[in-house]
C-alpha cells in the first residue's frame, strides 16, 4: 500500500492471515496495521517505510509471528506493539526512524523478541514502557541518538539475555523506573 490517506495495509478483527513481501510506504498514518484482536497472523519480509507515523503497528493484537520485517525512515516509530501480548518477533529491524526503532507500550506483555535490531534512530533502538514479562534475547541496539535498549516505567519481570547496546549517544542498555 503506497501513498494512501491512512494505512497502506490494514487488518482489523482479522485472524489467521499470512502477509509476506508487502510494502507499506509513504502513507499518512501507518504502513502496516493490525488492530482490534487481529490475532494469530504471520508477517514475514514486510517493509513499513517513510510513513507519517509508524512503519508496522500491532494494536490490541496477540499471538502473531513477525519475522524479517523492517520499519525504516518513518516519522515516528519503526515497529510498535501497543496493548499487544504473546507475540513473537524474530530478526526484525527498526532503523533510521524519527523516534524509536522497536517499541512495546501499554501492557504489551509476554512477548518474545529474538535477534531484532534497532539502529540509527533518534530515540532508543528498542524501547519498552509499561510492558512486563517479555523475553529479549540476542537483540542489538546500536548507533541510536539515545539508548540502545531501554526499559522504563513499570516494565517489570522482563528477561534480557545476550543483548547488546553499542555506539549509542547515551547508555547501551538502560533500565529505569
């Protein structure tokens, strides 16, 4: 979906779909959007780029698998999960966004993030706010204008293993209340 007045690709209350090799670019809102209990979907090799807000957004959507997707050069965030739990993100990239690379917020709990990269973002590469019981393994936050990986504000009981934060303007990996 290219240059639309809202979303490039949107699923709402839509489950058990497979999205592969799609591009959502230059849209006035989001490139790729899963909303309102869009559960059990598989997203592979999709790109959300140059959108006015987010590259890829999951809102109130659970049990999805995201693999090898890219959110790049968006006005706000590359890949965002909002109130979305039990998702599996593997080998995704959030790069060169005006805010964060990969962002979990608003009780996005029990997600598994493995081998994801947040690079060259104005904010943190990977950022969790009010999101708990997530597992982050082998993720990289590098060359960001803020933190590499940042957990903040009631992000409790998360497990971080073998993650790296390198060459960021602030801390590599930073946990704060």
